[in-house]
C-alpha cells in the first residue's frame, strides 16, 4: 500500500508542477500578445478531455497520461515561410479568421 500511495502522490505533485510550469508559458505568451492555441496537462494522446475557449480560441484539456504537459503558441512551430509572419499578424489582429480571408488579404 505504501508504494501505491507514493506513486499516487508523486503523480499528483508532478502534475501540479507541470501545470504551474505550463501556466507560466501560457501567461507569458498572453502578456506579450501572442495567441495560444492549446494548453494541455498530460502527454499528447488520442484520448483526452478538452474545452475550447470562445474568447481566445484556446483549447484547454487533460489527457490520461499525466507525466507532462504542453502549451502550443502560434509562431513557435519552426516552419520557415515568407508569408508566415504576415499570416500570423492577421490572425493575431483578427483572432478567428477563415483561411480564405487570410489568403485574400495576403493576395
């Protein structure tokens, strides 16, 4: 019983620390005006519980593998494209936009 208790509390404490760490990324990104698309507690997994914020479009969720977490911030994917900065600028300015509207504005 002692091993089960230690593992349980270890996962609880680790999850709390990961939540605080990822929350720091989330708050720093929002304070700098960056758009956060996902905030998850747990490792990426096909099975998850999530809710999407109507205000910012951020998807908040939790997965069953509580050994990590991640915050996905627009512009940090590492893709190099000449139109990408302009595209992110439009998304940042407008919030939710249709791809056709972005394409029309980028011309």
